[in-house]
């Protein structure tokens, strides 16, 4: 098939594209001009066409959609130089432009695969996320935080509406937080998501009128000596943080099932992996592995949940391949300069 991948040179897109190529597909990558610094990432691969355009420009989108058999819509405003209006224009109106272009240019499209987020489950009225039971697809929050969470949810709603109203064969995957092994370590050589510096920076400007919350903040800051170390992060109730992640290679595996399995059409799926990090287990293991100590602190924002993957496993046959140890070992190999099966992310939002 000829497949359009929006954001095809990004952290997920490039790893998806290489695997689609291995299956014999031809690829057209739609790249935002602000990401031009990494637009040449796939130049070494045959059967890859890269076009530059803006999701907000309907003509750019219509030209990109012409002649394709399937679409992976991965591109989104995320952590970049955009304000709330631009997030809405890119993530919501950009998705609408794609769907309208499908109706005009590709009425016989095989599949429209939308990249959504686990963020659709986070309740705007609550600080943090704490779930005792695995999160199922029907547990979408009533309200969503601007800009990213809400605008990604709107995009999913549009994709599903166009399936039911116009017959666009859409499916949506709600990603767990993605781990791309080349980004796993920080400059100090520690896993970024489990480093003390990450949380100290996150809470450095926060203060609270609540005595218990302020005590947490004071304790966290007191443990910072200027030299980074691991952090066993705990919820306000003292329970260690727990969160599912997904190796970028498993994200690609799940996305491919979206075009290969007819059962995907008209459905939303949790797409997690085999990585569930329990800080109470992972931090001591990493500390022993790297011969270092670690801090231990309660944090104001709760983080304790898992994703129920029964639906994607039973309906699409999804079987993730990479657990936490696999991610760590791949990240270590990349730091040593070894070749792996991961396409590194590269510089984001570079100048054209």
C-alpha cells in the first residue's frame, strides 16, 4: 500500500515507517516545516517520499492525501512553540482537514489510524492520577485539560464521528507514555523519568498553603545536593509511583495491526506495552545496576495506574515485545554507540 504518515520523521513516526517499509509498503511522510531539521532522517530508505506542509493548510493536506491507501495521523503539537489557539488549530482542525481531504481525495481509503493518548482518562478536576483498577477504554474523563489533552481528545472524537457519519474507516490508539531508548538517559547518565533532578525542576517554583503539601516540597528540595541521583517517587499517601509505558518499537507493532486487522475499524484501543514501572521496585534495581544511591520522597501529584489491554490483545492479537529490562539494555547500547533497531528521535523543531 501507499501509506501517508503525518509526523513520519518523528520519534514514533520514523520507527513506524521503517517497519512498514520492511512489510513492503511505500511511504509518504508529511513533515511540519518547523521539524525540517530532522526531515532527512529517512533519506537513506527507498520507497519514502517526504513532503513538507502544515496541517492547518487545507491545500497542503489535500495534496498529501492524494493517491494514498492508508493514513497514520501521528503529527501533533506537543511540547513545542505553540499557544492554546495553535494547539487547537493543529491537533483538532488539522485532523478535520485530513478527514475532509479523505472524503474528497481518497473515498476508498483502507484505514485512517489516529494517534491518541492515555491523557483522555485524566480528570481535569483532579491533581494527578490515582487508579486502583486498570483503566479500560470506556473510562474517558468528562473534562480535559488544555492544550494537549483536550485537543487530542477532540481529534479522536472527529475521527470516530467521521467513521460513523461518513464511513471513513478510522481507528484510534490511546498511547501509554512512549519510551524511546535514545532519550532514556539524562546528561548525568540516569533514567530521566526516575531522576531526582526531573522532579526538583518540576516543582521548583511551586508552593502551597497546605501544610502537608509544603512539607513534601521542602523535603524534596532538601534532598537536592547539586549532584543528580535516582528518586523513589511516592504518592501523597506514601505508595510508590506506578505507571505503564510503551517502548516505541511496540507502539509501531500495535499501529501496524491497525491496518492489518479489520477488527480495528471503528474502535478505540489502549496501546501500552510490557513496561509497567513500579518506582519501589525499579529504583532499587537501577541503583544496584549502576552502583549508586537514591533519594526517597513523597510528591504532591499522584501517579499510580495501569492500562487494561484486554481489548487490543483479544481483538487485534497484540503482543508487546519489550519489557523494562529490554528498554534499559537498548538505551545502554545506544549510549555505547552500538547499532540497534531503534531510529533515534533527533532534534525537534529545528530551523528549516
